[in-house]
C-alpha cells in the first residue's frame, strides 16, 4: 500500500459524547487503510478516548497525535487584552435548555489544542482538568487566560468556529485581528495555526477562502482539516441523531450541525481535491496548504511510553506510606519487616514451610519492583479498618501469604492450600489486582479518608462510560424521530438488556418480540419502525456520558495530574477521564474499593445484636466449624446469605450438603458458568455422595485432587497438575493454564505438554488421559483463592442467620444485598417465626430494627421441621419496618420523624415532624399510626377485630390530614405561642393535651384486607400484613396448585401447577447457546424455582417476563434430598385465571389455559397482541475460545432488572425485583 502523506489534525470520535459517530479504533483503521503516517484525536471537552486511541495506533502502525477541542468563554476576561474582550463579547448569545434544567450556549467558539511533545501532553491533561474543575459541572468552558496557564508544549488551531473565525465570518476583520493578536501573545511562533475546513456546504468555500486570506495577511501558518466526525459518509445520519439527542430536540435541519455528509475521514487524495477546490486554480497554493499541514503533524510527537506512561508503573512516594523510622530502609526491607511482624499478629509460627513460602513471595515481589504496591494497599486497608469500617480482600490476592501477613486478606493461604502464582507471577509483568470489599453504606466515607490521606494530587476516582445499549438507543432515536414518549418507552422496555447492534436479531428470534410485530415486513412485522431500528444499531457501544466507577480508585505519586485529566463527579469527587482499562495501561495503581452491601448488612446485624441483647460479637473470630451453621445451610434456607441464596445455589447446597468451610469454598467454585456448563458438578457430587469412587488420572495427582474427589475444579489444581507432571515451576504452569483458555492454542500446548510428561517417565496413556482432563477444563474452573475470599463472608452471613436470624435479616432488609426483593426476605423472617412489626411513627427508624417481643398475641407458632434443633428460638424477636421505605419520603423527613419521637397524636406529628402532606397520607395508609390509635398489624395476625378507640380508622385519619392541611395553609392559630388549637369534627387539639381522640367516627368503613395490602404494596413495596397470594388461596386450592412448602413431597416427573409472586427471573449463559429462563415464585410458604427451556418459551415468554402474579405448569425434577425444581411447560397470569374462575368455574379456567398463549396489555406494555410466534429461535450464537457457547440474549447482569408492570388486580410493589446500584458480590 502506498503511503498517504495527509494527516487529519481535527478528528472527533464517539468519546466526544454524542458528537462523534465512531469509535477511535474505527478511525485509526480507516487511516491505516489510507496509508496515513499519523492521525490526531481531538475529542470535544476531554481526553476520554486517548489511551484507546494510542493502543489502536500502536497496533495499526499509525503515529498518534493527541489533542482536545475546547469551548472558549465568550465573556470579557480581565486577563485578556481589551480588543479580544470586545471581539468576543459584543453580540448577545442565545441559550438553549440542556439536561438537568441547565442551559448552554450552542454558539460558544471552540479552539483545538494539539500536544507537540511530552510537555504538551502534560499541558493537555492540566488544561482539560482546569476547564472542567473551574467551571460548572457538565458545561466545561475554557478561556484564553486558562490556556495561557497551561500553554507549554501546545499548539492552538484557530478554525472557523474559533473566536477569530467567528469574527471574520461576521465581516469584522478588526475584531478578528484583535483576537488573533491575543492568541499570538500566548502561543508564539510555530505554536499557532489557522485551520481551514471546507465541507462543500453553502458558504463554506467563501468562509474558508476568507480565513486563508486573513491568515496570509497576518503571516500565520495555515493547515487544512476536515473536522472529522465519522468514518464514512454513510455514518452522517448517526451524527444527526447524536446532535438531536445531545440537544434534546427532534431531528430538523435547524438542530443538526452538518449540512452535507462531507465530514468523514477522507483519504489524502480526497483532501488534495478539497485543497484545490478551496484555493482555486493555484495548484501551488494547494500544495503549500497540504505541506503546511504535514509539517505541523510531523512536529507533534508524543512518546506513548515515556510521555503517557504506557507500560510503566508509578506508586505513591515511599515516605507517604511508611513511618519516619522506616524511611531509612528500602521498600523491600520495609515490606519484609512488616511481614515478619505480621507473623506475630496472626499467631503463625515461623515453620520451615512458612519461611520458604514467605521468602519466595518476597523475592518475586522484589524482582517485579512491587514492594511499594503492597505497602500502599496495606496502608489503605489499615486506614479503612481504622475507621471501624468492615473490609475484606477478594480475588486471587487472597492466595498470597504476604497479603495475609499485612492484614490485607483474612484468609490463611497456608491452611487452605492457596497458591501465590495464580495471583502474582515473575513471568507476568503487570500490576497484580487486589480488590477490597468495604461496607457499601460507608464507601464514600472511605473515599474521603483516602483523599485526605494521600491528597488530591495523588488520588482520583476512576470513571466509566455509559454506552449505548438497546434500550438507551431506542429511547434516544425515538425521541430524535419525534415519536410519542409513551410508545418509545413501551418499545424500549419490550427488549432484554442486550447490545444495540443485536436489535434486528432480537426482533427475529425472541417470541415476546415476534408477538409485538415491531420487526421488518420480511421478518413478519409491520415494518413501520425499520428506520428507527437501523439507527439504533448504529449507536451500539458509543459513549453517552461519563460516570463515576462504582469502586475504582487511582493512587499515584505527585505527578498524577500530569498523566490523566480529571473532572468532578456528580458527588464532587475528582474523577479521571480514563476508565479502568486505560489506567491499567498507563501503569497507575488501581485499587478497587467495592461497596458490598453484605458487609453493611453484617455490620448492621452486629450493631443490632449489641443494642438489643447487649452481646458483642467478633464476627471475624467466630469458629469456622459451627454445626448449627452448616445444618442451616444444608436445609437450603439460605435466602439472604452471601453467594448461596440463588435458586441454583439453593439446589446445589441441597445436593452437596456442605459440612466444612472448605466445602463452602468448593461450592462457590462449582457454581460458576464454567464448572456448571462443563459438567464438573455431576461427577463431583457422585463421588461426594459415595455413588462412585473418586478417580484420579494418576496416583501422583491425588494430592491435588483429593479435596474435590478427583474432579478438577480450581485453577490452582491445574497449576499443580502441570507442575508435577512436567517439572516446570508453578509460575510456568500458570502460563499453561492461561493458554488453555485460548482454544486456538490447545494444539501448541498439547505439542509441548505430552512430550514433557513422557520425558518425566509417565506412560503415554497417562499423558493422554491427563491432557484430556486439562483440555476439557479449558478456563472453566474458578480461582480457589477467590472462592476462599468469598467463602468467608458467606460463612459469616450463614452463622449470623443461624444464631441471630432477626438481627441478620434486619441487616439484609436495610442494606438490600442480595438478588431478592425485600418482601421475600420479610416472608423468610415469618417462616423463621420472627414477628413482622408494622410501620410505626413512634417506633420505626430509618433502618429495620430488631425488637424483643412477648408471646401474648395468642398465635401458636410451631418450630419448623427444617430448623436446626440447636438454633436459638427466633420467635422472641420481631423486625420493625423502616421509615426509609415509605414512597417519596426524604432523608430529612425521616430524620425529623425519628428526632421527634414519641408523638401523642396525628396533630402532634403534623405540627412537630414537618412532613409533606403526601408522605403523611402514605404513613397513614401504610399503618404508621395504627399503634398510636390502637389498631393494626398484630390484631390482623391474631385474627382479632381491631381494638379501635371510638371506632376511628385510617379513613378518619386521612380526613383529619385534610383539615390539618387546610389549617396550615390558612395560617389560622389560636392560643399562646407554641400552642395548637383546632376544633373540627368535634375534636379539640391542644399541645398540652394528651393524645387526642376522635369524638365521633366519620362513619366511613375501615379498609378491607385487600385495600390494606394494596396500600402497603404501593407505599412500601411490601405486603407486610398479609401475603398477596392469601387472596387467591381458595381458588388455588380448587385448582390443585401445590404450595411451595409441600413440593418436597412431590414425586419426580409428576406434572403440577404452582403459583406465586414472581421474585426473580434470570437468563444466564448456558453452554448450548440456547436461551433458558429461570423463574422463582413465592407463595408465602416458600419459593419454587422453575426453568423454561427455549422450545416452550414461545407462547409464554411475554407473560413470564412482564407479569407479576403467575401460575406455572411444569414437571417435577428431583435433584437431591432437598433439591427440587420444575421443568416448566406453561405460564399464565394468576389474576386472569382467577377472573375466569369467578365467571365460569374450573371449566372456564381450563379453557383459558388450553387456548394459545395471548399477550395482554399487562404482559406487553402497549404492544399489539399476536399469536404468530415461532418457538424455536435461530440466531447467531457467541462461541468463546474455550468452546463455550452463549446465547446473545443471556442476561449476565444482576438478576432483577426487568420492566415493572402492575398486576391487574393487586397493586404491584414499587420494586418487583431487586435492582441495586452497588455490588451484591454475585
């Protein structure tokens, strides 16, 4: 390919946030196709894509040029020469609305800055940071004064949108000259150029020619650019959609930036034609223009290694993480001394095994130059623990003895047979990855402490890009096309969480979308939305906006701000414009401080135990062999427990029956996509349960496989097998393990492995047998150190549930750490015999709290058969509902309510709590005043009529709120200051009086039970007083539906009906590549798990995904003593069947269930019903290098992110399924 000398100096990628239409790699690939020697990336307002651009350039052999395109302030700047102020500030500007209610000036001039060298890169970072940090968040605007502060090493390009270009276009040559003089004063000779752009639109040539003449007169160098926004001319419509979305307007010529489709990455030949078109018949002038562009490009040279730091590592200075006494030592010496001190703290004897292991690890750490890394991480962990915040290491770092001795990890790698080489190898020159779990409720407190400890010049949070997936893309494209908002929302919600470029395949393949008829005519749809879906696919993966990464923190030396631009996050924290992958490439120390809700739940439980029982529990010191804990785990009553609460895990622990901490480690490792889909679980369980003898490929491998009954489960076992049979080191064996994850490398690995085994003296059949084991394993196993780190909070959560269930579940309800909604956790509490105490303005707090209760309500609560005999009696405790769950209540309102407790009456509450009327009404509806007025939840639990004084009920209280509100708004007062006196409906209220009573009831009836439950669901998202399914018990009994609590009595292969509230749906990846839907129903007696395989989904998928109350038909599948599930064959909306039963009895129900699947408006929000669905899906399957096949529609996100559509009869909760912004650890 012949070289193309032209270099584009002004190029925007998708990282210009809804401006550029392509990814940096696509732009680089096109430049490489043209044979261009270099390419600039000058995204708007940031360097977000710079690292990815640099890596793409390195791979393509294109030299990267780094720059940024910044908006410049039009206002007069006192630091600027007066003529420039006049040039920029004389004409009024139009402002338009922007996201969040703010406004921006669409006519702000813009200037492009290029980095000439390493100093220029540092200046780019500093200038970009200053532009963001000194202005309004989300509206970065720079100025010449700001540019002057960070000018070294930069070149400024003054294009048609610059202050100079704007003034000249308006025919104000004097203002243009004044502006140019101001810029020349800052950017001297060779560092300032005029940029010409000619997109062949109306007036473009004239403006460019005028700018060229002006530059020639002013003796300023001129360069030619194409102000690139997209790779191909065909991408221009994508840019239009981005313009409309960015401006929140519909597509119209008035609202798009382009007038032609010329802003693509043209070849040098095409740019030569542009130059000739611009300058006219003077070919020499065109040549000079192109040569000037090439000359400037040649001057811009930034070394990605020396200047950006790619491939290098920087840590905080040693004096920052050491004591004064340690600063005379080297980092290696400090690390060794601290590890030796850690032996005493851990109570670990310095045996020969420990000494050798410690020496080996320290030698590797020192050889890689990482002592400062470990000292820094240890310093952060010590800081966190000093705050009394719970913290625990996760990941392969738990396999290191050094991390254990430093206090980073609490898992003893010697005791549990963990290997450091899986975490850190002398053959891998990349920073190790240590993740620290902290309490999610206190994560911001940890951030504050780290910032204060290291300083903002060494610390920044990591950012992440919110990119277009199908739902976002549909909403933005639909809005741009001017479609009705409700219709666009319904279409978006009909799609699963998939990539935008899968939209056409999903329309063709998914039965619930086939029924919608959204697809093209050739695919059986109506074809009305073809344009929208085509545009949706084009937006795939493009950045929408930057956000704070949920856990990533950067730590560096004092030069951090020279190597990454920062801006302010929504919460006010400094945030790098680079994501986690970028900062790793830059050699910045990345520490993941994950906010784990389970850690907060554990902390809350410990606090409740101490508050209620006066017992201080050191959860980190509890014995790890408690029989009661393991008996509860084996019962499968594991809801709320870390890592083992999902339907699949409950089934697995029922079959496995863990008895030791090591068993939990194995269980967590087995329940991963790899082990499950490569069928490691079945042979392990068969040997575990004594149904077959463990089989070892060779007796020499028994030491590695004995714990897992001859089955390879852990990555560490692969290392041990390879090292034992070939004689290589564990570090070399880990390289082999990594190669096994690449299917293309299997032949090469086998060609090395088999001869090595034969050379070690093993028979050829043994070598082949072991190779088959390793090849089948691929990368499907799990890191044992990671599993051991997870097993610790798993065991701690199980121990708490076994010994303090009320306190533990109160923590789970408060911090919501798992995959299930709160209403199911409350139901689990009831099944344990724990009392659910209703909302109470005098007793409820911002959190769920434990209260001791007396058994005086007359309810007999037999101890469940599954409950361990050694488990303390849970019925002595109750859990009080939290005020924070009231819909629409603010933190300030919760605080005022709690501070004002106790209250004597509704009027007293109204006067002192200062809560909005809607919130007070919701408190009444949810029972917050029941106890105050003598009626409520305990009466209903006991089946007694409410003990209402003078028959006052919730309707009466709602009437009183109206009177109180009218009094407040009228400003009427009577009596002395501080006294409230009201007389309405025969009720006299005065602050000195005792809690007031109604003189007479209004006569309105009390809420029915159904109305009470509906109010609870609407206000709290919980059915606290009665389970929703209680209203359908009679119907379900006649229908023959089997309660969840009786499923264990069903024989295998029996066909049954089950019903309940849907609490979780999952579509996990499976090896076959077909879609499978897992559904969990709760009926008040327990949970039932059902599986819809692909062949039966057609008529039922929409019902399963978009309904709340379900009846499912299926075949019983017994998987162990306590393992049971359904292979589903049908699903119907429970309210629809109940309605048919009321109208025509069971015959009408049978007729309804026999009819072909229908999709109601409740099932598909707004979609047209259709029965033209195809049950068998044909579409591309994602095949991984290991041979693992995954459906493109597999949902690998946390379970629960589904549409929330209300049921027809009972109001659906505000949260039907769990949806958490934090990590649950799954």
